[in-house]
């Protein structure tokens, strides 16, 4: 048994009767990842990924070690408020990915199902509910989420707040895009800032918040610059580096770590573009939705350009179209406008059109829409995306899998389907979209 699987087995065995021991094992493992990130030097995609991964691991360790001073949030909540107040965010999508990479996700998912969580529920949230119910995840001080995109939010966050006996704050994001909608969301974010003060004694000063939002704006400008460069270069991107870009464009946005990662990726893209444009060794693939970076079989295909080069993912780019209208000097409007105009808000056609534009910009030969287990949004996207990409002449693979639970990720079948898809791209095939 390899060391990671051995660690996962220890956590799995400890969790039912010794949750504190299981938590300590996870803290130790992620502290090692954080240390590696702090010690990593050099340039390029891999070095940038390791530093960012270390920063994310440090955030996870902080929320595990001191849950009583953390706030559970979903991936879309604007965390500039938390960063400005010095509050550690605890994010189901991030914690679940780390636990999956530690090879102990299955046990927590089974625990949640035994406690009444439906088998068909989103695995990211199911896993975290299993960690909370088993006692491995301590009780946070506050739970806050948006209504944006994810139906699971409305169940899992309410359940977690109820189990912990802590306040639950919901930011309602309307599907309209009027100025009234922006003002409505901005007022709620002001209410969340006040709640952070009441519950945690964490004051959100507007001067500090403006500074954090300026950094957010600079980071998003870097993401836009990186996207514009992708058609002109080849890079050894990985499922994890794309996941880092997604996290830096959301919950890590506003931190120095996110700004540094994006700056490093821009520098890598500029250096590669200066060498004369993209190579034609492997198909270039644009990714839609979450990324199964824990799955070794998929990593062997996509990581480092082994068989395909990942040239972007749509969730990292969801607010770029409104970037010119974001004013960090008006921080609550800045965060609210990003939510209201997110491509994940509103009709599926909006997200698909934005994804198609980004795939074209990146010079993608094809695209993958990853149908994560339990995600109703990707079910709704499938037909719309299939037609739009087919009409544009960009082959699209509908790939069913799971972002964190190995029980729902048939590696052999997935590898076979991805291999056939990449072979068709290598031949220059531009037929209809590929479906399960």
C-alpha cells in the first residue's frame, strides 16, 4: 500500500471512534503540503501550482485546527469579507477534494448516507456532512452561502448550521442582472459583514476591504491576461493547476497567494508565447465544471500535457466578462456585481455561450463537460452545451464522474472514453458531440 493510501486507511479506521485522532492525521498531512508550498521556489506551472496548493492547504489546516473561529462558506461566496476580517473560510468543495486526495472520502460519504443523506446528493457536500456528523470536522462559528448555481447549498449548509447550533447566513442572488439586483445583493453582503462582527467580533473595515478588493481586481485582470495568452502557447498544466486557478478566482480571491499564483501563471504563459506559439503535440482541451484531480487515471492523461493539454476551465472565468465594471473602491458593489453577472447565474445558455467563447479564445481543439455526481446544473447544461459546441465545430465530450467520491468514478470506462475522444481530436474529427 502506498503512503497516501495508508494514511487514508488510518483516517478511515480512526474516524468512527476517535474523530480527534482522524482530524490530527489530516492536519499533519495537510501541514506537510503547506510546508512544501512555502519551501517551493522557481518558476513555471508546477512551481506555481505547488505554492498555491500549499496556501490552500494552510487554509484547510487553519479551519480544521480552529473551527470555532472559522466560517463555512460555499465556493461562490465572496470571501474578501473574510480575508479583510482575518476569518478562516472552510469550504466544502475544497475540504472534500483534499480528503479525496487522502484516499478516505468513501468512508465519510458512507457515514453521511447512513445518517440519512441521499446517495444521489452532491458528493462534495455529502462528504463534508459525513465529516461533520462523525465529529472529525469541528463546529464552525458561522455558516454562510449564496444561492448561486448549486442546489445542494440550500440543504447542506442549513443542515450543518443546525447540527452545530450556529447562525446561518444566506446571500440570495436573483437571476436578473439589473442595477436593483446588484444593490439587493450588496445590501445582503453588508449584512454579512455585520454578522461577522456580531458572531466573531471580526470587524470588516472598509479601508481594509477596499485594499483586498483592489488585489482581487488585479488578480482577475491577471486571469483575463492569462486566458488571452493561452492560444499562443503550450504549458504543462494539470487538473490541479486548473483547480488552483478556479479557487484563486473565488474563495482565495483577494489574498496575496491568489495574486501570486495568477502572476506566476501569466509569466509562464508570456515566456512560452515568446518562444513562438503553441505546439501541436497533443489535443488542446477546454474543461467545463469541476475537475477530478484526485483521480490518478485522469491525471495520467491530462497532467503535464501527457496526452492532452488543458487550456482553461469555465469556472475560473465566470466573472471576466463584467471585469471592466468592477470598482474596488465600492467594495460591496464590487462583490455583488461579480455574483449577479457570474456566468453561473441565470440560464444555462449564458454559461454555455461564455464557455464557448473562452474555448475559442484558448485555441481549444475540443472540450469536456464534466457531469459531477449529484449536480443538477450539469444535467441541465448537457443538451444546451452539446448543441452550441456542435454548431461551433468544437467536439464536446460529456463525461460523467465524481469530483471526490471514488465509488462514482469508473476509471476504466472514463479512460476509454477520454482516449477515444482525444484520438478523434488528433485526427481532426469535428463530428457531433460525444455522449455517455
